[in-house]
C-alpha cells in the first residue's frame, strides 16, 4: 500500500501520528513523501477567511448607526419582551438597547430612537446599517427612512460580518439576565 492509501484507510491522520511505531503490529507504512499534501485534509480543515476591515469609523456621531435584533428568548424579560434591538453609533460605539415584545415593534422603537436623538442630542441620523431581516425591510421602515432622510445600508445576504459592529454587540446568553 502507498502512503496515500494508508492515510485514507486510517481516516486521514496527521503525518506525525501515521508513523510505523504507532502501528507496530501492522505491515510497514511507507515514509511520508517530501511534498505530501492531502487535498481532502486541506479542504476539510479550511475555514471562511475573515474579511479585512476596509471601512474606517465615521468622523461624527450619528453619521452611521448599526442595528441588529436578537431573540426570541426562552423566557421573557421586561414587560413580557421576547427580543431586543441594539442601535450602535459607529463613531463613539455607544449602544442603546430596547426590549420589544415582537419583531414588528422594531419600527416603533426605531422611531422612538430617532425622536430621542433629535430632541436630546440635537442631531440627525444620516445612515442606518442593518442585515436583511424582515424587521428592517418593510414598508413602514421605508416610510420612516424617507420621512427622516436616512439612507438604509443593507448588508449582503448571509454575510453577518458586514454588520460586524452590531453582530459583535449581541449580548451572550450568560449576560441576558441583566435584561430581566
């Protein structure tokens, strides 16, 4: 048998493991070829490459807000809320969290967030980045974007890393007790 055949027959072990002394009671296993590479091993051990950050932070607060919705939790929190929405300023990384009962309440809390920023901070939101979730892609949200002159940046489908600021802020289950 060749080294390749042994490697495949034994379930693709590493060359260090596939040495004759590990298999003293079996026929001699050939030595590892100098330029040995198993395509199956290379493919199965590959991971999705992390995209390089090409975008720098915005220069002014509220120029870009990242948002994401998380839930449905196994138990409700404040006021029977099953979800929470995060709004994160790209410049300061300051985050606001709103608990909601249903995904459809996202529009209501986003309008509340816009009004709070307008009155409390005397500012306007220019861009709003989200994934392609249905809570952000609907007629009510579109009307809200148009009413306030907000540009909606949608990340490409199945690429949550494009909305990394909001995705990384998702509260782990070990800390969700703080919302209860």
